[in-house]
């Protein structure tokens, strides 16, 4: 819907403060090209960039309450704002607009922090109380909408994207260099820090207050599994289908046209099917000339079956590499997930036709869609052997040449808390100091995921893995690229699987109805099968594939990466001999180092954008 920025004033010069807040907002004009507006007083400066979706003529921000004592900035959508609005009207509140934004302002007046548990939607917002000189803010339960803040030397800046801080003289731009090991392992920082020193990510499901120079924050929501073994698989399928119908209806509320991303897989196809019941929906798909990496034919076939329009594009290697530096700039922090660039092109394609799209993100984490969730089933019997025996077998296997089953024996000596860090982590702990020029004495990566495992210590291993993904991978990777790549193209992306009511269902489904040895997302696929062709509902998950692995072996793209690996930036942070060997081994076909190469390459491009060019 928009982007917002703000800071606690360090000067009483109103003109200077207004100039600064305008400059900050201009840095994120892509988040809201339709309109901008500002609020500046002696204490605070607030700026807003709007992408008009609801109440096109009356939804400008910042919004003030009836007596002008409170000011709101809001990014996102509240899908249950209409019944909340009716309740607030009955309690005597006066509304000047028909927006969901104003519901937050009056809801906070009426219920305070308790308002948060009533909200169904994606959001990040702040409310400035002029009388108490207090700033209150919160982020949605999944972390769909971003919120960053800068705390240093008594200065407090906040906003939807970090790049806005660059325009504020209070911001001291510094690389959080000591966190490079975690970036290399996870491809993001797995806590609330960022690669900019003193810049933090607001936790999902949390609120904060800033008053008298003090920052406090607490979670108001944490997912809790409450497994219900009383229902049959068919009953779960029916409940999923009913809840998803309601969610897509809520997510379709808009005063502008809403389209859908379509990959051809079960998640996006399920979204399209529900939206097509109510609208002549436009769908958007991207792929590649290299057919083995492209799902375009499946997407186009499904669109034809549903009778919906499909707009598609094949991405070339040259386009992919040319846009990568721009993508890393829009990301705020380096994010080397290759699918992010595909998503940029997909959002760009959709933005030519619509302002809002629905997508299938979140289904895998909530309903058990990743193949690695099946690993505990493979280990189930083996883990019953005495730990000492498993450790002995692991030690023996680790000293032997590669053989079928070696990985199983080595991993089998560790509990899930040590085996599982994240979805295909990039560098392991032992490799980091070979890659980096300095030894930062990093923690073992498992130290960052252990607190999440501890929160679900009584659950089965499949549930533990999903919970960790919901709290880390989903927030730090999936939703980051979804938000930044869509908003880079001034497109609002909505995710109906990541809905409060969908989560309520997902947290109760027994693991055997999420994953078995034959398939993933068992109950969700069963629900979809009631609506979709069998071929679509049962399609194997492939992810957002790219031909990057092959492209890096082509001379022209190998040369681009090699130039970056030999640059001054690379020499400052990395062991260039080691990383060039990774690149050469990949090109020669003697190793598959794509993820490792791309992680370093994206960091170099990002660093150049933020610390060399800017």
C-alpha cells in the first residue's frame, strides 16, 4: 500500500526537518508513487508515500484523529477493517475516510495495545501521541510488511526501508562487518540485526514504544501448535478449503483491479482458482528459454483450463545479470536467493496491468511443503538406536570415502536441533573462515536457531522444523524478497495463505496429515484436489528454479563474476584465492558451487551500491 519514514527531531528548525523527511520519503518513492504527504512538529517528522488501493480519493496519510492529538502512518492492509469500523462507530468514533488506515487510529484510541489481537491483515504502522510525546508501533504476526529502526547516540529513525535513512544526517552509515559469517551461512542475519550497524528489524508479532528517549518492545503474538488428533484427513481438507475460500475473499478487497501470480504449482493455482470465481482475473508468469528450469507451460495450461488471461515472459541470462545490482539495491540488505531476480521480473510484468496481486507464499511453511520435512520420517527408526552407537557409526563413516548412506550415518548422530539450521544453508560453520579474510570468531549457526527449537521442545521433529522456518526462513527470506521485489515495481503483493485464520488451522493439523514418505502438504493438496485438476494438485514442488547454475559456466557470465571476485571490495573482505577457486571449479564442472558463488557476488554488488556508489 505504501512506504513510510520518520524520525525524532534533533532540531527545532521546522524547515530543516521538513526538508530531511521529504528527502527520506523520496528514497522510497517506488513504494508509493501516487501521493506523498508529511507531518512535522517540534518533536517528530513523519513522511508517507502512497500506492492508492482503498478509498482512492480520501486515503491520504498521515491521518490525524478527531482532536488532532494522534497521528498515524500505516503500510499494509487490514482485511477485517469493515466490521472493526462498524464497532468503533457504535462506540462513538468519527471517521473522515473509508480507509482501513483510520480504523487503526481509532482502534488504538479505544483498545490500546489490545487492538493488535483483533487485526487480520498485513501491516506495519506507527501512531504518534502528541500529548504524551510517545510513539507506538507494531508489525503483523507473520512479518509480511517491513519495519526498520535506527538506534544510536539517542537518535531514533524508522521506516519501511533502510535506504531512506541515507537521506538523514543523523544516520551514521557503517557496515556491521562482524556479522558477515552469519550472512554467509544463512544468506541473511538470523536475528533482529542488519548489515548496517545500529539498524534493526522489528520482530513480527511485536509492538514497540519510544518515549523520553527509551525504546521498549514486546511480542504480542507467537505461534503455538495445538495438535488436534480427533479429525480425519478428509475433515482437515474440508476445513482448509472453507478457510481458504474466506481468506482469498478477504484478500481480494480492493478499489482497484487485483491480479494473481501463477507458477503452475498447487499453491498459486489454488489462489487463482478461488479468485477466478469472482473476477475476470489476470495472471502473470515468468520462465526461461531453458525448458528444464521453466514452469511456464504448466502455468499457461492451467490458465487456459481456468479460462483466465495469462501474461508471461521468458527471462534471458543477460537480463538476469544486468538487473542483479539493481535488485540488491532494492533489497536493502544482500539477499542472494536466485529466485528474487525472477520475482523482480514477475512483479515488473504484473505492474504493467494491475496494482495488486495475490501470491502463494507461506503455504509450504504452514502446511509442510518442503521435501526436507520428510527427513525425520527417514530417521525415525534409526534414531531409536543408542546414541553411543550412532555416534560411533558417524565417526567411522566420516573418515571413509563417499558412499551411499554416508550422509545418513553422519547426520543420524545429531538431534534435529543440530541437523537442521535452515533450508539448504549456504556455507557451513567450518567453511566461513576459509572464505573470509578475517576471523570474526563466529558462533555455530545452530546457536541462532536453538531458541526457536526450545520454544517447541515438546513437539515432533517435523513440527519443530516447520516452526523454525516460520520464525526464520519465512520472515528473513521469503517475505523479504516478496515485499521488496513487488514494491520495487510499485505493486502490492498479498499472501492469502499467510492469514490469521489459515494459521489457526495449520497449527492444529497432525504431522501425518502434513507430510508422509510419498508427498508433502498432504492435507492442503487434498483440499486443492477438490477444486483443481489432479495434475496440478499433485504437482511436485520445484521451487522458483533458475538456470543460474548453468549460466555461471558460460564464459561471459563467468567473466562478470570473476571481475567482481578480483575487485577491491572482494579483496577487502574475502580470501580471493579461495573464492576464485570456487568459481573455477564450478565452471569446470568439478563442483556445484552456485549458491556459494552467488552469495559472495550479491554481497559485493550490494556493498558497492551502498558503500561505494552511495
